[in-house]
């Protein structure tokens, strides 16, 4: 009997410590926080494009590329759409621009690249853990050119091009983001994420130890690289050597939310689509009625980050993309059948600064 009582006390202590640890972890991911709607501008939903996970704006032509995939539809093929910012109701916006190539296509993050001679789209394809490169034609249609794959790139998440065949790509978690071990690493904030660089032939790791490496983008002058560190709730800023592509960490900007995709506008301002309660996102994969809040943060050099948009999940659930041009802000989400077309006002540009 005495042995049984000691074991019972031991079990109660262990369960109590485990419960306290779980509660602390949930609290650290803002799981118990309340998120209220806050946005000084106006937003309209644009429906009919499932799973608009990432958005990139071609500012010179005032059009946006949108990656799309119905992730609740099993083996569904994804698509790339074009949205005309001057004509939001243009019928061409609901047409897939990839012309069916490649056949297995599940797009995640992507990047638009343009120089004096070419226009290209680099797309993370989770169907084959590779990067697909497309030529962008004048009408916006895409011609598949090449597939880039590498054995270390087992869980690519986002990409940013720095040349016609060269790019940086994030590998979010070494075990693969949909594995139980990766989920545990996320909860423990373990750092197995990486950033890889390739010239199209040679690959190398240029940053490692990231706590779930997610969105990535580059400054207009290509001197700085920004990487979203989702499990840490932060954005890393690196100095970039233009000759070698090597990265040197110069700053880590903490956010009170978990960043997904990030984008830098023509003025050099960083926009981060975040999830203030990221652990709710798991429910979205199987429950169409589930909701998770969204936040969009703006980060300017020399200023504290600003949360310019907040929603409890009723307007848009679990934001994953924010693309900005002028007064326009486009917001995408992984499991929605819509994205938001928002107009920023003067009040929105002076949103409350938070840390």
C-alpha cells in the first residue's frame, strides 16, 4: 500500500508538471489571448480562388500573381492566377496560368523576378519538394522552363530570386513540416530550419538554426535578406554579400505573432502576414468551420513594427500573405476560398505601434 501511495504521488507530480508545461507552451503562443478586429481601411473579399497562400505584385503592370491550392481536396492540383488591380472583376483572374505544367503541382511560396530581358516566376512546389521556374509571357500566361531539386531541400517553403536562375529558398524544418517530429520542434521552438542558395547548379546552406524558416524576401537594392522565423515569432535581417551571396545576421525583429510569408514593397517596407494564435491553424486543415485570427505587420527601418490589420478570423482566417502597392493591400490565407482586397487610409498608415 505504501508503495502504491508513493507511486500515486509521483504520478500526480509528473502529470502536474506536464500540464504546467503544456499550459506554458500554449500561453507562449498566445493561445489564450483575445484578438479584436482593428483596421482603419476598408477590405472587400475576392472569392473563387481556393487557398491563396502567397501573393506577389508586378507593380509596373499593376497585377498580382496568386498561388492557389484547395488543401482540403486531397490530391487536387494547384494553380497560379493573375489579378488585375485596375480591373478586379476581369474574368482572366480565375483562369490557371500554368497550362497544366508541371502535372503534379502544389504551389506554396513563390517570387516574381524581372530584369531587362526576362520575366520569370519561381514557385515552391511541395508535390516534389522542388522549385519550378516559369517564363511569364506578356498576357500573364506561364511557360514552364525548369525544375530545381536538391537532396537537402526536403521541405521548401518560400523562395526569392536574385538572378535568372539563382535564388534563395527556405527549408522550414529538416524532418519535413508535416511530420510529428517537425510539429514537436515547432512547439519546442527547436531550430532546424535553413536558407539555401543556388546559382541553378551549385547549392549551399547560407543560414541555419532557424526556428521554422518560412517567408523570405530581399530589399530593392538586394543588400539585405529578410527571413520569417515562424516558431520564434520573429523576422531575421541579414546583410547580403552581392558577390558571393553570403549572409551575415544583423538583427532579429520580434513580433507578437508568428510570421508566414513576407514581402518587401518598392519603398523597401516589409509586410508580414502573421498568425497571432498559430496553434489554431492545425484545425483549419480538416474543419471548414474553424477560425484562426489574422494580423498584418508593417516593418520600416528604424521604426518599431506596426500591426496595421487585425481580425479574429471572421473576415479572414489565418493570414499567410500580404502584398502592398500604393494604397492597396492584398491579404491571402491558406484555407480560405478568397483573399482580401484592402484600401489603406491615412489612419491605417499611422496604425498603433506595438511590440
